């Protein structure tokens, strides 16, 4: 291994401490406690773990956590009713609806019903538009976490070639917008891209968010490049369940200059950025 391991766990801890300090100050100076409502519909085991961790970390940094666990058969109208109540509740500053939602619910309808000022996921169409036009927006947590790690490691990103593998609304597209805002030359590549290998090899920075275990190996990576692995995949290996990223860590670490591990890389940054976004939403609400 020649690459520096980018420690997302340690960096996320500093972000959470910063948030906790601001939360304590808001309470003592203004008597306000930021509140985050998390809505989970159904019983997807991975989503349940994420939601539990979000609630725990929200409380640990001094914010109020409101958890709404709804039956998988909840109707779209019932969910919209809950969103309306959370929008109107002054103790709720941030609202997150855990994805994926059951198939009978139209996700975009739900996401666009959230008050954009409380949209701490940054998925409401008006926040997507604000980010895309370089205006002040709520920024999706996972790409924001990746950007913070990149800035921390590189300093300025100006002029670097960044390749984003994956074009999801949650990670790929907002990631590309953020890198563009930091003056990178950005390529979004995906399963239909031609000559993916030479695209990846052109990158000073590669962000991989495709949801396929260990799909990117070291032989495609330009020596010294920075590799950010957004994937979290559960696989069976040697009779054991193991968490791996979208990047084959050992081969990539022999080629890259720096790389995020899985676990302990991007994952902890996502929740830390959610807490930071909730604090931001609370401060903006206060005026
Ligand atoms: N499911 C996977 N990632 C996310 C995320 O960042 N936000 C929400 N709401 N659901 C998710």
C-alpha cells in the first residue's frame, strides 16, 4: 500500500464536535434546540440501522431527534399528511425521509412536499436547482462529506480532473455540481460510457458511487490519484459477511496517492453532514 488512508471517521468526529459546540451556544444564547425528524417507512434492515445511527448521533450532539417509523403499507396520502405536520412544526428544523420508499409511494412527490428550508437531504427540486445554478442550497449529505474530505486532503481543487462514476440523484449528480463549483474539470461516467478505463485513468480524483462491490481495481487508476469510495456493500467471503466498497481497496491503495477505506471513510461523513445541515437549517429559520 502506498496511498494515504483518508480517515473519514476522525474527520467526522471533528465535524460533530463543531456542530455540538454551536448547538450548545444556540441553546444558551437563544434558547433554541435544533430538531431533526427522520421518517422511515417499512422494515428495510439497512435503512433501520442508518436511521438508528442518525437518531443516536443527533441526540449526542445535543439536538432533538424525532423518529417516525411507519408501517410498510402506509399510503402516500398518510405520508404526505405527516410531512405537512412536520413542515408546520416549529420544533422541527430538518426533515429526512429515508430512501428507498416502498414502491407504491412516489418518492419525488414526497421529497418535493418537504419545506425546502427543512430539506436537510437537499433532494427537493428547488434545492437541486439552487445547487445547479450556484446559489445557496441545502447540499446532499454524502457528496458534501466527500467534498469536505477532498478539500481537507488537497486544499484547493482548482483545475483538477475529477471523474464521478455513477449518476444517481443522491450522490453522482450533486457530487459533480459541487466539484464544478470548486473549479474541477468534471466527467460523469456510468455503465453506458465508452472506454471507461481511459476516462478513469485521466482522473486526478475518482469518486465511485455505483453500488457494485469492488468494481474499480487499481489497474485503472492513475498513479497518485485520490480515490473516494462511496459504496457500502455487504458480501459473503470465506463464509463470513464483510463490508466492502465499490473500490477494490488493496489494489487501488497500491496505485492511488490517497484513498478512503470502507468502513471508516465516506460513511461517517454522511451523518456528520446531516447534523451540520440541520444546524444550518435551524440558524436560517431563526433569521
Ligand atoms: N438512502 C441512502 N442514502 C440516503 C440519503 O442520503 N438520504 C436519504 N434520505 N435516504 C438515503
